[in-house]
């Protein structure tokens, strides 16, 4: 009796009218610690675009790393999220060393997110020197999204404890942490916030025949799209609502999508006309410019994203595993999804709401198949996934309409439901608790740096890194130096990726020949199932188009450095490259570093004498259990 009374009170509390507001406040509180994190990677790159030119460190001006018109609203709205603007900009960044010499010269890419950019511009007008307040600006957007998501559950599932349960699962989901703690990822939060407003307005229009909601829904959709490309995922919900959830004549339901389709088409036309999109950028596939590549990406990434969302396993881990393990993960994703979908069939047959959540969940992962698999890309899919789980639980508890009917099937369905609840409640709380430590660990491991302040006269030297396995480090490093008050080198040179062992041979007073041992520079022979080399290799692919081949004799001429490809393999990938400087390599104008795999750090490199050679070790083998134990130890420190 006592248990029943307690359960009744808990259910009553969860179904309280103020529960959406309570959960929004809880969301705000649990993210307050992110205010201590400071700037991270892309934040440093965005800062010289957002800050007034007069307040940007002089070092960046001296090196030509500040955009004309930086800090003005027009520049921010159109250039904050531009990866590369044109060939002149590519050359400028390659000349300084922010981009590696092997970057695709036809690299073209940029994102138009004017609404998100406007919020960042406000940050730099109101509190330009406070990263903490910029982090704090992210939190209300997520809290607001939680409020709207909870309201959505209450509108569709009912003002019951089941709606609150779905919202709680969404709130504590690990996949929400990174987008909220990362200042530069605010665009995803805005897209989610306005996307949920659009869906609520669409529901009010269709269910209540509200004229104001009919006008508001496409406006909110447009705001979602102007926040970030993720806003297009809102259409997954609108489509599922019209085709699956709403009753009535199919033609009228389909016609209800016309305003949304018109908005999306208009947005994409403007987007393309302004020159935004992706081409020649690794890890990204533009569905419009490369439809075949996108379809293949959906087949590869879709099952992993769905399994990660329902199974509670972060897809981010797959960035650090070998290709065989990725294929195995894809297979097990299908193995996991098949029985789950089979168990859901009775619900999907009898429940419009169940079908709505299911269709919206599946469609929500499609836009994010255009990029690498990541938990932060599940913000939209999670809304439908947790709505589906709550609806599934409600169907099992409904004695009058139990789904499925047969006892063995009900037992199997209950077993699945218990597993899903266990994964997304107690386990999710534990994972969410260690998520800040895990994220900090991976971010620090992803971006080891060389400290320029330790080298006297660095501003008159070219920093030469023999083997930088993660070229992304070089992109943000000069901006990190500048804003920490450190001097900037004359240039930064990455000779080759450090994905495998190397032989460094001094062929003359001012020349070095670098040879990859056992393969080409862009591949790795590392067969460890989990290793940082896989993570670094994946991110380094951003700067290389797999369709671009090399030939013996290819030359790249940079300021004070000439690069020549002297050997390639059967796939036309470089295996040996000759580097020539205008002065002797021992000269004071060069500062040498190498990457050390044993501790993921950079240390000084001693140039060999003429005619001699040295070896640089590649990544050592690590067993899967050792890797997992290492990650766990780091996360609980």
C-alpha cells in the first residue's frame, strides 16, 4: 500500500502543470559548471571574426590572420562559419601554415548561420572578454528547448508522468552535453529551440485551427534554418505529423506541408546563391552537390546513429577505432536495431503516436549522415526517440489495449522496455556525470600544443613540425597563442602527418627527405581496435579529398620552403617528400618540433647531420581493453 501511495504521488508530481518549467530550471542549473570551461578550438578561430578589429591582438594583424571588417555585423553574419572563402584565402592560410601544404586547392565550404552569428556578435558587444558569460548564454537556449520539448510531450502523449519521463530522459542524455558546453555549437541549440517552436505551432494550427499558429510555424522554421543547417531536421517532424499523426484526407494533410517546403526551398536557394555549401572537404558530404555520396553515407552512418540513440552508446567513440571495428559496429548496430524494431511492430500498427515518433526519429538522423557520426548530432532524433520509449511503456501498462497481445511477446516487449529504461535512466545519469571529465580529456588529447613562449625570438622563426598527426591543431593554434599573449612565429610548417613511422634523411645542408615506413603518409598500419591515431586520422581527413592524387614531381612553393613529392605508391599517394629551405637547417630562423606518440605531446626535434638519418616512431599498439581502461581512468580522475 505504501509503495502504491508513493508511486501515485510520484506520478502526480511528474504530471504537474509546472513540470515543464521545473525541468527547464533543472537544465539551467546542471549546466552552470560549463561557465568555467573557457574557449575551445573553434571558439579561438571565431574570435578574430567576432571581436572588433581594434581589440584583436596585434600579432594576428601582423600575420594577416584578421578578416577585413572583423567585428562588424555584416562580416559576422556572413563569414563566422565560413571554412574557406576563396582560393586567395586558402593560399594565405597555407602560406602561414594554418592549413597543411597538401590541402585540396579546390577546397570550398562554408555555413550560413546568421541568427546564431548574431547571438555571438552580441556576446562580443556585451562581454567580449568573458568566456564564462558566453557559455552562460548557451544555457538558456538549452533550457528553453527543454521547456518546449516537455510541452510537446504533454501535448502529444498527454499531461501525465509519461510525458515527464520522456523529458527527463532527454534532459540527462549524454548527447546534449557537448552542444551546450561548446560556445561555437550554439547554432544547434538555436536550431532545436526554434524547430520545437515550429512543431508546437504546427500542432496548434492543425489541431486547433489557429490562424496565428499557421503563420508562426513557417516563421519559426525559417528561424531554425537561419540558426543552423540542423534546422532542416524540423521538417522530419512536420512530415511525420502530416503523413502519420494527423487524421483526415491525405491530400489536405500533404498540402499542410506546403508552407514548410516553400520556406526550405527559399532558404536553400539563398544559401546556394550566397556560395555556401561543402565541396572537397573530408568528413562532410553535401546532399545537394553529391547525392550519390550522401546516399552511401546514409547507409553507413544511419544505423550507427539510430543504434547509438536508442542503445545509449555514444557514436563519438567510433572516431577513435579502426576501420574493421567500425564495420563491426555497423553490423552490431543492425543486429541491435532489428529485434528492437520487431518488438515495436505491434505498437506501430495500433498507435498513430508511436508511428509518428518512429518515423520522426528515423528521418531525423538523415540530415546528419552528411557528416561524421557524433552524439551531438542526435539533438533532434532524441526528442522522437524518448517520446517513442515513453509511448511504448504506456502501451505496455495499458491493460485494456496491451501491445502486443500474446504473453511471450509481452514478456519480450517488457524486457526490451526495461533495458531501454535502464540504459536511459540510471546508466544515463552515471554517463552524464562523467561526461564533463570525458569531454575535457578528449579535447585536451585532441589538441596538444607547442608553447611558443618557451622559445626566444619565436616571432622571427618558422616553426617546423615534422609529424603533426592532427592538422586541426594548427588551425586554432595561432589564435590560441595570440589570445594568451604569446608571440606568434613567422610561420608554422607541418611536414607530414604522423600516422605511421617515419625516416628523416638529411640530403643536404638545407634539405630533408621524409619517408613513410610501410605505406603512404595519409594511412596508418595501426591495427589496435581503439587508438588515438584513428581519431587523429579522421579529423585530418577534413583537409584532404580522397579523389585528389599526387604525382612524382608535384611541387608546392611556400614562403621560405619548397616541397616536392619524390615517391608515390600504386594508389598515387605520397610516400616520400623532399623539403628545401633557403638556409641551413641549423639556422636560427627555424624552430623544430616532433610529435611523440608515447605521451601525445610535442618536443624539440634535433635535425640530423648531412648524410645521416633518424627514425621517428609511429603509434604503438594498444589493446582494446587497455584503451578502454585508460579512457575510464582519465574520465574518473
